[in-house]
C-alpha cells in the first residue's frame, strides 16, 4: 500500500465542501490514516511550497494557502499518488475530466480545491510535514 498527502485548500473549507471531498475519497477506496484541520502560517506555507519559490505564482499561492484553514489528510491505497491525482483532476478545472473533484468543485486554476503529492518520495516528505508517525492510524 502506498501513501499520499491530500490538502483540502482554503476554498474547499470556505465553500463547506470538506465532507463531499472526504466522501469521494472513501468512495474511491482510499483509507484515511490521518485527518486534521489547521491554519498555515506564512512561514509554514512558504516552507511547504519551497519547490515553487521564484515562480510567478509562488506569492499568490502562499497568500491563498494562508487565507483560511485547510484540512490535511494522509491517504493510503495501491498506487495512492496516481489514484489521488486522477480523482483530483487537471489543475485547470475546465480541462478536468467529468466527476473529478476539480471539475465538480473548483473555481479556476488558482482556487482549485485540493492539493496532492506528485510522486511517492514527495508524498513521504509532505506527509511528514503535517503528521508524525504516531498520528497516523
């Protein structure tokens, strides 16, 4: 079994879609190993998204991710990274497949409801950013 990190971004929380996203996670066969709501500080958001530092969207992303609470989850499933990315859909909701989270709920490229790890190694780093092993059931 593989693990991945999911973040239900501030727009997801603001639009009261967390329950619907969790339902989709469970309907798609993921196990939820850890789940919590947090409010990222600017320093945390910058550290988490440090791979994007210097890119044109970096400051906007940090501002967005700190504008309200997020819900972070550690998910488990065979091929978890690929399966979660498929369920999320394309970053641009207009290009996302029908039935994906972004097609269903996202407003635009910048406010796209969810985050997911892009590789197994990234997932390990991202999960440990938010959860200790004792927090994962």
